[in-house]
C-alpha cells in the first residue's frame, strides 16, 4: 500500500546545480501538490496540478518548475539551486474529497 | 487571504493529563478544516475534516471541534505515542482544493 512515493529521500546540491524531485501516487487521484516545509514557516504550497495536463502556481513558485507527466506522476525541478531553497519538500495528492495524502518528503540541502 | 494561527507553539504534558490545541482561522467561505499529525521525519498524516460550525469528530483519544472562528483538538488522557506535531489547515472557496496550513503545535507527552 504505497500511497505517495517521493524520490530521493535526501539530496545535497551545490549552488547553481539543477535537479528534479520525483513524486508518484497509486491512489488514482486527480490532484497533486508540491509543498516546502521550513522551520517556523509551516507548509507552503509551491505548485499544484488540479488534473492531468494542468499546473498552477502556489504561494512560493519562484525558482521552481513542475511537470505533470501523467495522472500518477508530478515532478518538481530546481533549475539553478540556491541556498534559500534548502528545505524539506513534500508531495501530496487528493481525490475530489479534497483530503490530501502526503509522501514522506525529500530533505534537500544546498551548499 | 486565508490565514491559520495555531497555539500554543509547543505543549508538554504528563501522561494522562488532558489538554486542548487551538487553531484560529480567517477564510472567506470555509469549505473544510483539516487536522493532520506529523511525526519526525515523516509526512503529515490525515486525522479529521470538519465542514461546519458545531461539528465534532473523534478518533481514539482525539476529538476535534469547530466554531465559526476556531477549531480545537482535544486530547484526553494522552499517551507518549501521541507525541507529534499537529497541523491545522483550511480550504477556502474555489475548485482547486488548495489548503492553507498553520505552523503547527509540537506536543510532547512524558511518561
């Protein structure tokens, strides 16, 4: 019973490097989300995809791009990583009921 | 803009000592209020959804209540395994299912 799977679990980058965070869900959900969680800031929405083929900006989209590859997969890309993007990144998915189910996160450090 | 404020930021209880966590919110047209539990190194785990003032939901030692301005998460006779961060989130009007999260309350239950 996998739910929402995120890869990798940990990553260290140097400033200016690029990388893609992967997320896949096996619950046949239409909507998927990317959040970042920082100490004292709570969860903040980066991008979301209400359905396959659509994506929209959330609260903190600058420096990120997303791709909804198919109904199962939603990736987050950092084109040129900055130290301010050091954070824990969570992917979530939901059906029409709107309850969001979360993965266990990717811990990203940018030096 | 939707806003969620949780208090206290941290709460330390003795096993069996009941207490409540508060979630105050501002949203133009509440579609739902959500409670999640987050353990260290894990993603948020869904607990409850409340939709209208006066609604209550229970699960084991937890009971969530909702008024027009705030929600309470009551913890009755807590056990050490109830130690976690509890997150509150609101969903406003619209069809995109976005959630606005509070910063959470870190609950520690000592044996």
